[in-house]
C-alpha cells in the first residue's frame, strides 16, 4: 500500500472511532490521539464555554485556515459541510493533561464568527490577526482593528486568492550615491 493509502486508512479508522459521538451537542472527530469537536458558528461560543467549565480553561491558540483549492480529505464528521475558511482553537485541560481542538467551518459568503475573547481574553489579538490576514470578522471582539497591516491596507494577505504584489526592497544606497 502507498504511504497515501496508509494515511487514508488511519483517517478512516479515526472517523469510524468517533463517528456519531457528540460533545456538548457538536460532532466529534479524531486527529491522532486528540479529539476535535466541530460546533456550528452559532453554538461555537457555548461549546467553548462548556469545555472551559469542564476543565479546558487554557486556550493555547486560535488560528484561521483558508482551504481554497485544497482537495485532500479534511477529516470532518458526517453532517459537517466543508467551507472555505475554518477557525481552529486549541484548548488544554492542564489537570487532566488533555487537549481538545475546536474546528468551526466559516463560509466565504459570510466570514464572521462570534468572539471567545470574553472567555479567553488572550484571544483578542489572535482574533484580530484572523481578521487582518484572512478577513474573518469576530463579532464582539473589543478591539477589531487591524494588528499587522496598516489601517488603510486593502485585502487580506493570507487568503489563497490574494494577489501577491511585488514591493521592491532596497538594502543599501544605489552605487551612484556613493
């Protein structure tokens, strides 16, 4: 069997292992030995709040993904439709030494999701970065301004369809100025 076939077999086994499992009303899948919960956009803050109350009180990371042009399997449970964008949150339960990943599908036609910065204040800036780089708005974020790009910048540079312009960089003075 090819290496790709082995990887697909492992993914199928993980999907079967977690198939039908719900956590706080959201479907669950597996990624290695880590569980992934897949809430919809509306229940996302509630699921994160429930996980926090359950012991996953440490939010280590929030990131955005653009799947434009991605054709490989995405390991989504049955009933979860793949969208262009995904918000991924990694939560830790330090007492139980356990991790859980929250993956939320965000459509290109309405790239907005509620903030979790009221539950995890350290996520204010990662949410700002998600807007700045991918154009995903986080409703309720106390500071929705750009964080990496100038305020007048047009577009979102980490989107796969962003036009890669060229800005000439000059590291030293031209030889005629010497």
